C-alpha cells in the first residue's frame, strides 16, 4: 500500500503545524492560547468544543465531535504540551517552525503537534463525509508530566455520557501501529535527618547519605528486574526499568544536611504489578535504614510519595481497533513501545486503544527536534483512509 511515493503534506496541514509550534506550551506554562485557537478554528467549521480545565484554570483539554452519526465515536487523541528547551543548544527558534530539507524543525514538531495538525486539517473533509460513526478529537494538557489532563477529560466524558468505541493516540511511532506500552510511575522520596555542625557528624543523621543508600538500592532493584525478569522481547527494552532523575539537599559543606529529596521514574511492563517493586523499596527503607536513623533521633525518617502515574496499555493484537489501525497504516504486524501515553488511561477506562502517529520518538525531547515531511504525508494518508473507511456507501 506504500509502494507509490506520496505527495508532500498539504499546505493546510503545514500552516496549522506552524501555528501550533508557535504556541509555547511547555508543561509549566498555560496551553490556553493553543486550545482557544483550536476551539475557534473548529467553531469556524461549525463544530462546538468541550473544554475541561485544571484546578487553577490555566490549562484545558479540548474535546470535539465531528459528524452527526449516533453511537460511540472513534477518538483521535493528542497532547498539547511539550517538554522544556532550557539548556538545549537549538540552532533555530524552537517555537518557530523551520521547514527545510524535507523536515519540520521545532519543539513539538515530532511530539506531537504534527499529528494534531493532521487531524485538524482533516476535519473539513471528515465533516463533509457521511460518517457511519462520529470521530472525536481529544487534545489534552500535561501529558508530559504524568498524563494528568486526560484523567479530567475522561471524567467529563463519563459525566456527560459520551461513549468512545476506540482511541487512536498519535504519538510518534513512524506510523507503525503499537498495541501496548509500558506503564509509568514517578515517585518522590523525602529523607529527613538531623542537622549538626560537620565536626559533630556522628551525632547527626546525614539525609544525603541515607538518600544515597536509597538511590543505590533502587538501582539494585532495577538490576534484578533486568536480570530476573519478567521480560517481553517485543519491547526494545524488554524489562521493567527504574532510574533516579532528580536530587537536591544540603545547605553548606560544614552542616550535616537535614533534608534530601530525590525523584525516580519506573517504566513497568504491561501485566506487571508496580506495587511489588515499591513495596520492596519501602521495606528496605523502613527495616534497614529508618531503625539506624532512629538510634540518633525518632524524628528522622524516609517517606515515599507517588507523584504521577500513566497506566500501561495492553490491547490484544487481534482487537478490532488494532486491525483497523493496521489496515489504515498498511502494515500487518503491530509493535510495542516503551514510553507511556494518554492511551493507558483510555485503556483503563475500557476504551480499546492503539498508538500510531508520525515521526520517531528518537527525535523527541532533543534540541533541534524535527519530523520528516514524508511522515506527515503518511499521517494524512492514514486519516484519509480512515475517512473512507467510516463513510457510508
């Protein structure tokens, strides 16, 4: 189905990509400028949008329905936030699309504003078709910091009685259909010690040193997962992983630090219970370390806190949504990816879900992020085939 060379992406899609990249929607910022632009664009097509906001009202999800057909609809899902550019050596303005040499450069070009642009550019033709079922557009906030916005969106759909027959998440997969991905959990570990002058270190509890022992133990647990499994060879990294990503503590070299905090990330295989790993880490903290700390002070301690969770995705390869995706993509064998997506929450909510979208995850989150124009064209073709498949004959 992909033997013939594809025409370049449409001018409509490229214009929308430019506009979307132009919104600085790094997760720490508001995404309302982008969301309101999309709302107004759809309103110009006669489509009303549902917005659901975060607690502060500075961020929003957008949900809109294309077509008048009754019954559950198929969701095209994408996140609007992007990762920071701080400290990255970009050659161009990351929030201004630079289209050259067969690529679109810019933050979010790959992850994942090009998919959103393709979906929006396809909206007029989807509206003109006699669809046999609705097509829903679902654009979320704060996916990059723990798939937060999608939970608000799904709660609103449940309350409104809106049903979804399936979901296609357009994360970058090279337009290959993925039926599963790992789950993600992010934890904070807070270590409280006892301060003292550094000359009196034996009479204090050094929070950084105990945090270091926790970090080392987490690394050991991750090594055990790598060696002992479980394993799934369909993933490029076929086992559960854990890594410490951020740490802070201490005030001066001559003060035994009272506090240290670090954050670690877990990527677990579908079907694996992440609580088993955390229980092992918690048990080490409370039975091996805290009793030592209490020999100096009962106020010392270690606390683990779950900050964010993105459930795993595990759609059967033979599911209807997987078969549809492979038909549209022109592929025959689904795959699996190690990164988490909003699709895990749709899956947990009982909505059959796949991940398929333009671009390569290898280009995401990096300086000079880009997407090949050929990938954008393949996404357009995918959505054209979707329209044809859902059109009454």
